[in-house]
């Protein structure tokens, strides 16, 4: 399968995940629910994303990941059509939950395919490209969703996604892949599959990824409400374009290889970026829109640097099959997203914006401690 086709599948898969985020105010009004309740549309999808990937990783270890991806994209297209016809908020949530069961199949299949097909520097390069496509999918999914809602209807974007998912699924040729069940010996039981994931440095890194995405999901999920209440921005087009800082942050994160020339130890680099991430969260408490946008850009850049560094490291550290390794990564990543999509919203609703920022800062500092401990655990074991 051409890598460009895989990256296109990734792009539209992430459209499905993030399209509702800039629409939360619109959906809250249309379905007459609170901001925290509308935020549960993201949690409803990320909750199964947090649980299913490790299970799928075990299941997919013996199956062609491209076949799984093909079927998952067809199913996602059906759920997109279903989503726009739900008559009440409860059924809307149920549809998002079903999407959350399908999405990890697609994501785990894509990362597993990359992990099986490539090794060494090529693995790192192509995993970084996959992460870049997920970043672009997250950005375009938010911006296009907001602009479709402003110029047409919010439902029209879902029809567009559904058509593209079907077109891409039809282009996937599973017979063309050089499928190998695993680059490791296939274990005989589920316990044997997950046992290698208990390695101390690997588990700490998974937990740090959880902390990273908890903060990122929390801020981006409630960004429309923050812009409305603190900066009086209510136009969905303007909210959509504020997400451009997300893309600028992604572009800035491309400087990671240059920075790695000066900081060759993975754990030192991750510690430095986590520290920057934490500082940016603290600075988001300032009530100036221009400053907020600049710091938000730094916040996004730091997150992408952590993500693009951590994903290849887990594949290097883990002795488990690639589907298990990447399934666990996705599980920890979206566990943070599921909780971050809901809990910070409750804190902001009941205790205000300052408490919201403090909660994100504390979680980010936990991630910093975890990667710093990995550096102290084995300074010479993971050189860049």
C-alpha cells in the first residue's frame, strides 16, 4: 500500500474524530444541553478509544491490518451519515460512542502496518509522517467543520467525510501488502502479549503520553467556550481560524530533528519539551487575546514534539508485537483524551478558568516527572 494513501486514510479518519469539537456551542444550543454535556461528545468517542486499542492489538496480531482498515473506513462512513440524522442528544452520544469503537481499529491498523513494514530510521521517519497526517487531520477537521457550518450547514461536512471515506476504502488493496503477523514470536496467550508492556521505562512513557493528551484534549475541547467567555468571540468561523495556531504549532514542531542534534538523549529532550509544555499552560491564564494565541501556538508545538518523539520510542523500547505496542500507545493516548475532554470542563464550570488551568498544569507536571525519572533510570540506554 502506498504510504501516501495510508496518510490520506489517516487524514479523513481524524476528520471523524475531531469534526464536532468546534461545533460544541452549536450542538449545545441545538440540543439544549450544557457546555460540559456537549463536551461529552468528545469523551463518548475517546472512552472506547482508550479501552479498545489494546484489545484490538491482540486481535490484529494475526490479521492483515489493511483489511481491518478497509472495513473500518466503510463503517465510519455509515456512522457519519447516521450522526446527522439523530433526533436527540442521547442518540448523538450513542453514535459517537460507536465511532469510538471503530476509530481505534483504523488507528491501530495504520500504526501496526507502519511498524510491520518499516524498521530503523525509516520507521521513525514514516511514523513521524503518520503523526503529521493525524495533526493535519485534526486541524482541517476542526477548521473545515467550523467553516462548513458557517457557510452551509454543519451536517454538510459529515456528508463530505462519508463520501471520501468510501472512496479511500475502495482504493485499499489488501493483497498488495507484504503482511507478516509479527516481527516477534507470536505469544500463546493474552497475558504473554501484554507482559512486555510492564517494562518500567515503557510504562512510564505511556503514562506521560496519557498526561500530555489529557491537557491537550482539555484545552482544545473547551477552546470555543474559552474564546466566548474570555474574549467574546462567538462567530464559528473565527473560532475555527483560531485553531490555525494548532497548524502553526505543528509546523514549528518540524524543528524537532534540528533540536535533536543538540539534545541527543531522548529523555532529556522529552523532559525539556514537557517543561515548555507546562510553562505554556501556566501562561494561558493571561487575559490578552494576542498573547493567548501565541502561547497556544507554543502549547501545540510542544505537544506535537512530545507525540512525534514518544511514538517511535515505544516501538524501539517494546519487545511486544507491533500491534500490541501501538495499540497500548493509542489506549493510553486516548485515555488521557477521554478524561481530558470531560473533567476539566466540569472544573471550569464549577470553579472557573483559573482552576481549569491549574488542573491542566498539575497533570502536565506529572508527565514531566515521569520522563525525568526515565532519564535517571537509564541515562545511557536510550541515546538518540
